[in-house]
C-alpha cells in the first residue's frame, strides 16, 4: 500500500501500515520483526518534504492515535510543562494551553505537526530575543520504545546528552510515545510589516536584528523587495501581577478578551489557500502571462500584509491547521537552508540573482513565495542547523510540478557552496556529500550512538542509511 506525504510528492510502500493508539501496540510491533518487518518508522501528519517517511518493505507506524493531552504542570512558574501523547497535534496543544493562559515558546506555522515529530525532527520559526526558534529545544522529557521493545524515559535533567541526540534522531533511536514540553505564560504581541528593497534590507540588517523583534520575512526577488514581519511581546500590568495557572482565572480571561486573532486568520487564509491556489492557476498560463501575474501578486501581497497589524495579537493564532486531504490546487511544497550571519547577507544577494538567472535559463520560478526566519544560535539538538551561530534562512515555496526537483538540485548546490545548513526533514534531494559538508564528523558521532541504541538497525531506513552513509 502506497503512502504519500501531505504534499503528495513523496511516497513509500511499506509492507505494513499500522495506526497505533496505545504504547503496548508499539511494543508488540518492535518485538515481532517477523510480523512487522524492518525498518519500523513512525509517522505523524506527514508534512515533511523529504523521505523521512521511507519504510519501503517495512513497517509504517502511524502514531496520530496517541492524542492524550495532560493538564499543564504550573507549580514552578519558571519551569512549567505540559505532557502529551506523541500523536497530539501542535495546533490542539496550543489551543489547550491558550485557554489556560499559557502558550508554547515556539508557535510554529504548521499546526498539524505532531508532538513526536516535533521532538525528534527539525523545525523553524522566528525567535524572540532570549528564546529559540526550534520546537525541540523546549522538549524536556521523552518516553520511547527502544529497539528491543523496552520502555525508556529520558529528561533534560537526567540525561542532557541523550536528549540532545533524541532531538536529532528522526526516529532512529526509538519510537517516541510521550513528550513533555517546557511552556510559558501567555503573552500578547505587537505585530506589523514593513517593506524594503534588497539593498535597504541588507544595509539595515544589523538594526533589524537588534530591534528586539522576532523576524520573519517574505522575499520577492522578481520585484526586488523583502517584506519583514516584526513581532514583539507587549507589557501587560494584569499579566505581570497574576500567576495565570488555571483555565478559569482572571488572567487568561483578560488576555483572551484583550487579544486579537483576525490578523493571523487573514494571513493564514492567504498563506494556506489563496496563494497556493493562485500559484496553481499561474502554472496553467503562458510564461509571459505567468510572470506578470506572479510579479503583480507580489505587490498585492505586500499591500495586503501591510494592513495586518495589531498591538494585542495572540501568538498561537499564527499556527495553521491544514486540511488532511487538501485540494491539489492548495497543496504546496518547500525547502530550506540556514546561513550564519557572516554568510547570510551575500547569500541573500546571490539568491536574488540566482533565481532570476535560473528563470531566464529555464522559464521556471516558484509560484508561491520565498520566505525566511531569523533563528538564534541553539545547541540543544546534536544536529542543530544553528549550533554555530545565529542564522537566517532562505526558503523557496511553490506548487510542486515537474520543474521543482531540477530547481532543487541547483538550489542545494548553491546553498552548500555558501555554507548553508539544511534541515534533514525539510530540505529535499540532499546527498551524502551535502550532509557531510554541513555537519561533518557529527554524523559519524551520531551514528556511533545510533548503533549502540539500535545495533540491529530496527529503525534505520534506506533513506537515512544512504543519506548519511551509515
């Protein structure tokens, strides 16, 4: 039975495709290789754009039945946590927290992200000062089934080194069935957008980085513009005086009454439906007309987003819950590379030239948007793409068509040549050489840990075996 990712451009054909609802079912699968052949690979919402779901000839474990959400632990206000099943969706957990005057540190875009995937995979979002943009940084406890079918647990306190490996494991160290996130009290945000030319953006980049705002940006190479989304927490006297621990307290009611959501509701409608649909239409028209439509859409997007501003915006509202089986016209795909600050300005300038040259040579260009995020240095994951320094990303987004993968081959080489770091679950068409250039000896060290935890390769897929040259 063929299983495809959400974007429908990647597939795998496992011998067994099983949805689990209890940890005992996972144990039974792992302990019985005759009935459930290797590799055993866990999947959630399948939004990854690489072959993370690869389980050809093996066993695909759908963990979306593990949806339990516990009440948050708020006894220690500096170390509040919430524990959930590995199949709980980020969107649902965010809403659960928001109703209680709490929130995730990272309110990432794809709300279908499951807790298990958030724990062992790589994500990105613009980070606030003093915080991080990777969801797994805030995973402080994990329960998993090991390669022998045993039940294991690791926490940031009891095993920080193993936690670092788990955050980079992509399911190769065990099947996660429960995750504990560190959380924080609900805050409201100021939100606004500002447009720059490419030169203006680069000239003012240091000022933008030190502005105290989380920075996300839309890159529009064909009209030479970059639109920056600025987000910053606001002060709130009532919040500062209250403890905000329970669903019924005055703090959560105050914030939910005061907070606005229409800005992200409109943005998310455009991002998840209007832009992909428009891009799919543009794929059907002649090149000259397509170019005119897409460039005009860039200016319309800038004008529309400029109106989406507010002083009391609810952070969790930026998270989108995508339809599990969307119309083909609203499906999209993407890739991502992160660049350290010493390389990013020139890489960005070169990228604007690269996509225009590629379009001139081939007639192909992205039909949705190019986006990016500022993410602070973060060593929490053993294969963190921002382990060395603060970074900014360059992420092409498009409706997948026959031109996407030829573009990616050149894009990947372009980024690697400029010291870009990929995300192994969100950067398609990576090669072993790409991974070696980006992560070097860390890959060998990770594999040594993997072999001690899974000597029989119960969880190792052909994709990761080939990609990382294990």
